[in-house]
């Protein structure tokens, strides 16, 4: 299972990469493996201010639909438009071209719930 150490993770199987006050967010390799072939990504929260833990979109796989939870509070500023035509990027490159959104972090956003790669690995086994 691929779990890059430079990223932070959530118990809901999202990853987050924070650079300054902007975070890039996607789903983990474990999550895409559990979902199977991803056929659609729905994000309609661009320009919305959301609390940490809020649903910011969903991922549809062949057999299920799964909500996407925001790891940290902020404003959704960008959706990865490549996913409109190539949702399978979540399966083939979850930590690279398969990123889902960019988020402008809220002032004082709480990082305490974010997990290190080692903590996340312990959760997924």
C-alpha cells in the first residue's frame, strides 16, 4: 500500500498536502483500492467555505458511491477538471494527477485530527 510520508491523512481515507495556506486533497491508495473502478467524481462546492469534516463531494465507483470529507476547514478554490473526463486517475495516480480539490485554509484551521503516514498505516493495517 502506497502511503507517502510527506502527506497527512484522515480516518476517512483522504490525504492532504499543505503548502502555505493552500491544501491539495485527494483519496488514498487504500480508498481507491476499496472502491474499485471509479467512474465519476462529483464536486459542487467550489467557492464554498466549509468546516472540517463537511462533505465536499462524492466519488462514484462501479458498485458504490462514497462521500468525500474535508480534512480541515477552508474554502474550496479549485476542482481538478481532468477528473471530469478521466475519473480513473483516482485509481491510477491517487497522489499525483488524481488530486481532487485545492483548499484555501481557514484562519486557525485545526490540524490536530490529521494523521501521519505511520498513524494512517496503523489504522488500515
